[in-house]
C-alpha cells in the first residue's frame, strides 16, 4: 500500500479476511499452516496462504 500498488480499501479487506480466519482457527492445530507461512518470502505469498484456507461450518 505504501508504494501505491494496492488501494487502501483492498488492503483493508484482505487484512480483515485474514484476521477473521485467524480467529476461527485459533484453537486448531495450525502446525502445517505455520510451516507454510515460514516458507513465504513476501506479503503476497502470505495472503496466498490465507486465501487457501477454507472454513467449514
């Protein structure tokens, strides 16, 4: 967002979705997710990891 590549509203929406997923999985075994996040090299990859998470009711 600082570099002008991402609009503020889009960044806020992506961040909100990530936080919502984090809150939903806080009590689950997140070991595989944590390993995948450690392997990321940039913010886009981090967002991609969270985009792959599907919350089942």
